C-alpha cells in the first residue's frame, strides 16, 4: 500500500503589507495599503488587516479605498524588496527539504512526508521561524494533495495552521462558496452561480450535468480534486528548463498606472536575469508576455545579433514590452529568454586575432613535441 503524502502549502499573510511593516514597524496599528499613491487610476495590491477592518480590499481603487477609510496610508510598491523577503522565507523551508515547489512570490508547496517530525509540530516550527526570523506572518495548510493543502491554508488567516484530510472533504470543503475553490476562476464562478451552483458541494452534486460545460479535461480535474485524487506531486523543477528560461508574475490587481506597470516589468525582468546569472546563460532571443484582465495573452519575441546581457537586458525587455503593450490594464507580465550562446564554442572577432595566433602557435609546438617524443608526450596540466 502506498504511503499517503503529506503536503504543506505555506502562504504568507498580506505579504506586501507584511514586507512594508519590516521597513516601517510604526505602521503596525495604522490602516495602510500598497498601491500607487498619486494616480487617479491607482489600484491597491493589498491592505493590512487594520485597513481591511474598514472594508479596504486588494484590487480596490485608491479613490474607493479612501472613501471607506479617509486616513488610509498608501505606500508605493517595492517589488525588489518583496523578492528579498520571499527569498528569506524560502531559505528557511529549504533547511528541512528540497522538495519545494514555489507557486508564487508569497507561497510554496512542500512535501514533508519523509521528515521525521509530526506534521503539526513541523508546521508550528516553520510558522514560528518565518515569523521570528523573516518577520512575516504565514498560514499553513496540510493535506494529502496540493489542492487540499492550498484550500486548508486559506481557511484561517492570519497565522493559521489547518489540516484537511480526505475524509473531511465533505465536511470542510463542500460548504465553501464556489468562488473559494482553487482552480475555478473568476470567469467561471459567476456562470456557475447563475446555474444555482453557489457552493463547492453543489458543484460536486451536479458535476455529471456539467460535463459539456467544463469539457473533458476540466471535468476530470474537478471530479478527481473533490474526491481527493488530485496531484500530490511537489515538483521543484516544474518551472525550470534550460532550453529556455522564463518567469511570469500575476499582479494582485490589474495594473493600469504606467509607473506601476514598468516597475512590475522591472521586477519580473530582474527575476529572469538572476536565473540567467545562476546558470551562466547568455541568450540571443528575448520574449515578453502580457495577460490582460480578460485573460487574453499576447507575446512578442525578438532574436538579436548579440547576446542580451548587462544593462541591455532590461533596456531591450522594456523596448519589446512597449511595442507589445497597448496601454490597457495588465494582469500578468512574463519575461523569457532562449537561444543560448554555447560557451564551449569560441566566438572570435577582429579584436581577438591575437588569441587565435597564440593558440595556433601552442598547437604547433605540441605537434612538434609529439613528432619528436611520441604522441601524448605532453598533456594539459590541472589547475
């Protein structure tokens, strides 16, 4: 009998706001949000829990938020700092296992099946360490599948630890609102509600009648998921490939302000570039991707005569993005690279002819020694 997997979903609470509190602890008891301060089109990324008590929410316009909470403090986004905070909480997780799949900047799955610590005790250790060392509050969901772990982490915030077992799906998952189901998007849940399906339980009850509505693939996903048979595989390499490298990030709200759009582009671009540096990759081809609030995806690629590295990387990324963007709202930005330079193949130009001449002289000398003293009489040394 196969051993049931134990999957954690670690989700940072009000992540951007929590990051800002690290820099500005004096805001702890004040209502504040992260967004664009000086823009009529400004939309909030997130709000701290004090602001939420006034009805302020993510994706709310600055104008509406200030109507609900006139003393609301609005901070500009600092994506570079948020990435640093993300790296810090992830480094704590890696001390326990390398079976980690990062789902976004503020959440990750862990397979802790083989860790010899009781799951509830381990969850408490992780939560306390992330709070004390990274200064970030988190909620942890525990389940036998990634879906159950994800759903569990959403059930108690902030600083919750929740277990959902397969036998508890009907008790804990079925009563939830249909919009709370992971995998059911914002476009699908209103359509289901129009059909009278307002809870996850009703979705399961009527699933056979929705085969055509969902299509085979989605139908199978929903059925398996709600029967506790969905994926339990935490894949650390899910987003990695060395034939190409790409990173995309979804904004908590549609980006409409130009300053914020380009700040977000720089943030995603920097993530891709750090991965390029990690693998010593020098690409010739650059790709930019945009997804709008209606989930329409467009992309543009360009291959250059030179490798795209250094300051050129963001400059060319920005040029490509500007050609692609129609100034409409942006929900997701992706930056990818491919067509890598093979460092084993030497590329010479007129400025490197002296290197060619030196190498040819060395090769000729080696051949002369081989002829006089026998083949392999001289070999390359090891540093």
